C-alpha cells in the first residue's frame, strides 16, 4: 500500500504558474503509475495527467496539453504537476492517485487507480 500527500495548491491569477507535489510513502514508489485528477465544484472528478512508473511515458487531458507537465523523481518518492498559463477553468481540487499496472496502457480512468491523496485546492482568478 502507498500513502499519498499533495501540496503546492493555492490562489493565483490567470496566467500564473503553480507546481503541485505528491509525496508518497509506503511501498516502492517506482512500482506505481501515478496520475493527477481534478474536481471542480459541482462537477465529477476528471483526468488531468498520468505518468508511468519509470517516467518514460505520459498522458494528458486535451485541456491541459502544452500547459501542464507531469514528472516524477523516484529517488525522492515524489511526483509533480507543473501548471503554467493557468486559467480560471483550472480551478478545482487536485488529487494524485497511484496504481500498480499489471497489463495494458497508462490509464486515464479514475477506477484504474487504487490509492488517492486528500487533494489540494487550486483557485485561479481572472
């Protein structure tokens, strides 16, 4: 089992940047695919980005391509989401999630991820 703790959220202006971190403890971090999801008020949680266990493969939601970058440092048991050119519609609670993938491709589906952090709030004002 792995425990995940997000940090780095905050309130910024449109066009600003934030870097979210997800620190993991427990079993070997490098065994897990890691993803970020977000949930805006009144909406369902949705996929943002994912990275495979080695960091060699990533996947992004169309809405964040070119603006957000997911990365990981397995030596530090930490995963990051660099968020640039933030927009008011990026306002949401951001969650990191982890799973051990036995087969198939890097998933964008919420149900594929077994472990979740508590979330960090990102608020972008215009």
